[in-house]
């Protein structure tokens, strides 16, 4: 918070020609000023050619005690006194009163107006009288909805603004008394009301409440007084004790107190609600929430009570974000969004500003150099009428509202538009530049009030102020030096421009780099910026971090923005690093990368051999940009990654897997990396990527969806088998390696090996893919049904395709179809198949399916007759063991040769006696 001396943000000063000495005055929106004197109110124009000229005047019932204007509804409310009685009146349609003698309509609040009188009401001012059971003390209009809140001795009365519809073309403004808030222990001197928030103030107490519109827990709301909060019992005790102790010799004063949030309900102030509105669909039922209670202690050092101890200038200030909807050049509508709400009140020598939306928070305390009479709060300034002059303070309202809108940027700091302080190195310059920045930012929040040229100028000033603030925080060694980063970002300055304007050399010729600049450069180089620093600036950055933060030097050199760094310069600084305090492996890998840039392959190999592979993997995890970078949103493998692809592919795959395990790279990013690295398009899968997928299965990454990984691998295996396409590089793991290392790869069934060995012409170049696919299908985790639609390219005209189809059918328990297929295509595999698959509940297929099929095919003859015959003998041996003699006879063919079946019958008959 900064006080402005001898400077006020006013464009001009005008004198209002009042006929009588003003007694009360208030603003009338953006274009009018009301002045009350005697029994008359005058309205003056404050815009246009008729600046400060009278617009209209109207008589009041008596002397005006209080004035309040509402922009919503465009009405003026007044408390008037006549014959020691006070009255509350609202002046509606006052703009139609051109002369003092014009006719005026006076009506009671809630009075229904009939349609025949509509023409009369259109062109004349109306005065709405609002009778009250108690004398009104103060009033406040809601700036958003136009509702009127009236303060009385023991209560607050809320009049809701509404419109009586006379016909389709005409409606008149009216009020409805909708709520009474009974308040004990506080007599309101001033009140303020805004969108359900109520602030009331006595001489030494302030209470802020929030009226909530929906009944809690669906309960019904009584139209009789409903007590929502009870005073503390101890308050009654204190009051009773006070009465007993007070005497002519003592003055009993309560202690100062501040209660925020829910605790403020313990203040001892009783709040009771009484709903008085009509029970229709527009009635609003309220519950009350306590937000703030603050009590001040009087200054009794002089044993005299005076105005020095009284509060004044209570105000609720809403902050809006406005937007307009336009069609061509014609403005159609304007919308206001409430961003935040602030409450201000003041003692004669100090003012208090609270934020009361979302949470209650003390924003600022304003110390006045002299006694204040009255204060007015605006989004940018606090204007204070003091004993001898008008004082002006900057405030934090716009900044706090801006932070609510954009939490990333801290715009709340303690106001000069020039560049006077841009090279200063004092904390004061930050204060001044911060306040200037807040004023510009606040003006931009209400952009619909600006012309296009003005908005462009403000945007430019905003960026410039951000740049100056970034300079300040980058130079000063303060606890807020990290703010250099967001301010430089908002300024739109490139990293090169920031480095160019940085102050590198101190007065004594030495060089020092403050935390703010280091913080900004460090974070900027970690981002995927598309900006490449020149060789000269890159060398300056390396020198800067070598002096200020040597631990960050390997990370800095890996940034894409440092692409143009001279590798000899980088190597010279890397060689000077003391690696005892931090990871030497990271320095080694950075040196290896720079050696590649220099074309020194021997140095590169020596650096890579200085550590075991697992340590190298840890180094890549510490700095992924040694392998993978992003430029213009695209994955770009580094020169080091390209070298590892050819020389150490296993290390490359293990490193990318390590990055995935540590959430340094995503699944899709890893896939894209290998495709780009191997020069493949989106539809072509390099073997290194298949190696990564297999490694992911072995590692069991938690983020990898298992079935999706199965799909990737099986699709690639099937595609290469169907195209007879060998891998583009030698696979890192064989099928045997995968079976031994990963539970998802199962042992291949024995009959599959028999089936494969029957094909002497099989292409050995893709046997590994076939074995891996067969192993996955034989594994326990594979969802067989998901692969069936993708088997179409893999035909059964070769043994490889046949084995996969029969394996899948077997896993789906389609045994009979598999028996037919094997008997037709590879009868030598039928007995191994039956021995492995036809067990337990499937054992009956030996004699119900296999035995009849073999007999039938032997009868038909053919070149495979001997294979069928030997298979039949094996089958009969199994069936003879499994069945009783009678059952065995029933399954034998009727036209068979008795001599052929006799040995099996004899074994079956003796089986029982042998047992």
C-alpha cells in the first residue's frame, strides 16, 4: 500500500452552483449528482455539454438526513425529518421532472396501479412512501439488484425492488417489504448492503452478515421471527456485571475483539430473521451466516469521550468483470460478473479493508497522517477527507480480484507510470512499479469501457510494467525474487531480450547474478520453448550458472534453447565441475553428448564406459532431455539417442522404460520417440519399439493397460508373420528369454512344437515372432477372444498360421474342430495334442470323437493311412485303460477286424483282475 502525495487521479475539477449550502449529497450513477439543502434536492449533470448544470429539482417532506442512490432501478432514497418525525421515501422516475412545478405522484409502497393511470406515471416523477414502525436511522441500496436496506434502532428492514407490470409496454418500479432482521446489542449508525451481504456499524463495532437465499435441509421457513443465532450466555453475564460495577468513579470498557468466519457468531450479538414477503414464487427465504465481528476499545487516556473514537465510512465495494455483447456497432447487452466483495470502515486515524467473499481476510490497514472526516473506497483508490486536505491511497481491491480470476500470478504486492525507476535497485521502486501495474491491470479488467486504441495502449503499458517488475525482481535479492518469472512471462519478452537487458556487471567491475534472474532462466530453460539462444547468449548462460548454480549446469546444457552452445565451451565448464556433491553420472552423460557434437567418438565411448549400464539409466532418468526433446510440439530424439540406437540399443530401451516408470514420459510419447528415431511413419513399427513393449510387459508398469499392450504386440507379430517381414533390427530378447523373465509369456504346448517341426520348409527369419505369439497365447493373462478378429491376415495354408489358429481354438475349448483340423493337416500331431488337451472333463473325446474319426479316415484310405493307423493304436491304448470292457466294446466299430482289436480287448478284460 503506497500513499500518493500531492497527486490525485482526477482529470479535472468542477464547481457545482448550489443555491443553498449543501447539507447532504450523493452520486447519481455516472451522469448525475444529488445535493440536498433545506427541504429540496437538486440533481446536477456531471457529463456531457451540460457539465455541472442543474438537471432538475424537487421538494422533500422535510430536512434530508440521509441520501442513497441506486443505479439498479435509477431511484433516490432519502430519510427526511419533519416536526421531529422521520420518514422514508423513494424518488422514482426523477429524470422526467424537468421543472420544479411539474406534477408529482405520491403513492404508498405496494400500492397497485391500475392500467388507466399508466399514461400519467410514464411522464412524471413518483414518490413512494415507506412507513416504518420505528424511525429509520440509515439506508443502503444494493448496487447489483437495487434492493433497499433500512437501519432502525433494533432491526434492519429489507425492501426488495420489483416492477409492477401495467401492460405489455409499461411497468412501474415498486418495493416489497420482504425481510426484517432483528439485531440486539448494536444500534446501527451506518449500514451497507450488496448482493445478500449486510454490513452494519455502531460507534465502535462492525458486524458483517451474509443472507443465504435457500432454506437449509429443505426446512420450511416461518413468516414469524426465527432466531438463527443465539448470543453467548457470557455476554449477558458481562452486561449484568457492568451495570453493577459502573459508578461515578469508574468507566467500564469492553476489550477489543476480532472474530472471523464462524467464530463471529460468538460475538454475543443476537440476529433474528422475520420473513414478511408474500408467499409466492418470487419470495426469497433467508438464513444468516456470520462473517466478521470487530469491536474497538475507546481511547480513554484523556478521560474524555469524543468523535476521535467513533467509526465512520462503512462501505461494501463489489468488483465486477464486465463484458458486452455487440452486433456490428450497436451494443445489445452488458453483463456483470461479481468477482469479489470488499468491506471498508475507518476510525479517525486508521482505516481497515477486508475481503469478505469465499473467506474473510484483512487486506490492508491505512494509517492517516492526520484526522479523517470521511473516506470513500474505489477499486483503485481510497480517498480520505482529512482535517486540512484530500488524501489519496492506492488499494488492493483490483489486485485481489485479479488474483481470484488468475491465481497463477501474484499481483497483490504494496504508483509511477514512467521509467524513472527501471534501473533502480531499491525495494521502494518495486512498491511503486507494483502499484502502477495494478492500476493498469484494473483498467484492463473493464475493457468494454475502452476504445480499441486505448485498450492497445493499456496492453502495451501492462506489458511494459511487467517487464520493469521482472527487472526489479531479477536484480534484488529478496524473498519474492521468484516473481521475476511470472512478470517476465506476462511482459511477452523473449528469453534473449531478458538476457540482453539484464545488468551483468556491478559498479566495481565484478559480475553477480541474483536469485531472481537465475530462477527465471532456469525455469525458462526447463520449459519446451521454441526459442534458440545465440551462441554468445548461450555462453553467457553457461557462465552464469557456473558461478551461481553449478549443480544445474548439466540440466541447462540439455535444454533445446541451448542448441547453439559451442561444445568446446560446454566441455570446458563441465570439466571444472566438482562432482563430489552431486551426481557424477549426469556430468558423464552430458560430456558424452557434447563429445558427439564435437565429433570425438573416442571420448564419447570412454565416457559411456566409465559407468555400468544401470547407472547410466539412472542418469537418463535424472535428465530425460539427454535422449528426448520437444520442439514446436514435436518429439525430437537427440544425437545421443541416435548413437545409442546403433551402439547400445539395450541401454536405450532400458532408459526409456526407466523414464516411464518414473513418470518422465508418457506411453504415446515413448511410441512416437522410437518411430521418429528409427525413421518410421505412424503405421510402421520398428523392432526397438517392439523391444520396449516386451520390456513393459516384463516390468509390469502400473500405467500400462495390459490388454492394450497385448494387442500392440500380437498385432505386430501377426502383421510380420502375414507379410513374412523380418524385424528391421535383431530383437533384444528371444522367446525363451521372455518365457523365463515374464509370467505373461507361457510355455509353448508340446504339440505345437510337433506341429511346427512337421514343416521342414518354414522360414527361419520369422520363427522368433511365431514363438513369441504362440507363447503369449499359451500365457495365463491373454484374452483370446480379443485376437480372433485380427487373425484373418494369418492364413492356415502354412504351418505357422495353422498353429496359431489351432492354439486359439483350443484356448476357446473348440476341441472337436481342432481334432478335425489336425487330422486333416498334421495327423502326426494329433496324439500329442490329445495327450495334452483331452483331460478330465474333455477325456471322453478320446472315444467319442477321436476314435470314430480315425476309424473313418482309415476306411477311406489315402497316403496318410499309416499315420492314422498308428494314431488309432495309441488311441485304443488310452481308451482300453479308461473304459470298462462292455463300454469299450460299444465304442469299437462293428465292421472292424477282430484280430486287430483283440489285444486291446484282452488288456481291458484283464485290467480289473490286475487291479
